[in-house]
C-alpha cells in the first residue's frame, strides 16, 4: 500500500514524527507533501520559521519516509494522489472531514493528533525564555 500525507512540518517536533511513523504502519511506501513557503504565506499570512528546502531535507532524512515533494497548492490534493498512485491519504484529526471528497480516489484516514505539542506553542515558549 502506498500512503500519502501532507503538512508544513515547521519547527519539526514529536507530534510530526508520531504521525509519520503511524502513517507508515498503514502501508509500505510513505510519500510526504511538504507545504511550500508560498502556500504557508497564503494560508497563514506568514512564512514558516524553517524554509521549505530545510523542511523537506528534514522529512527526507526520516527512516519512515520514502518520498518527498513540495505541496504547492491545497487544491491539488487529487492530482498529487493520482500522480503518486496513493492508496491511502492520512492526515491528523485537526483535518477531520476536510478531505472526505477524496474518498472516490483513495481511502482517507484521520489519525489522532499528539496532545500538548504544536509549532505555535513552541514558538511562544522560545519567545518568553
Ligand atoms: N500533527 C499531529 N500532532 C501534533 C501536531 C501536528 O499529529 N501535535 C500532525 C497534523 O495533524 C498534520 C501533520 O502533523 O497531519 C503536519 O502538521 P502541520 O505541519 O501543522 O500541517 P499543516 O500546516 O496543517 O499542513 O495540505 C495540508 C497542509 O499541508 C497541512
């Protein structure tokens, strides 16, 4: 089974590694679409802390990850799923229901997020230290 997942993975943390490792358990090949800097700018009105080349480099270095590409637009999920021949789309449950329209293309699974860790919170902690 070929698994695909998406994310910014900015200021990489244990919640990110948990979802990638758990996603990999559903198949044999894990493909990760890393959101581009430009996509983040349009989505969150700010650039990520780590630039896209560094974020893709980190994700590519993980043992559980087989393939990495840059996600240029949120609207291209169907195209990415077809292009990479994915059987299952896996996302954290903060996206619950958001990708159900892709169920005619592949299986869609939402996994529970790791509690109490987020990039926003890490940035706040670092700021106040
Ligand atoms: N995640 C998690 N637990 C956390 C934090 C994040 O399981 N404590 C998961 C999210 O649910 C997501 C993945 O890690 O599946 C990446 O999270 P983000 O980098 O926050 O991704 P996001 O900015 O939501 O980008 O096309 C969709 C977007 O690219 C997703």
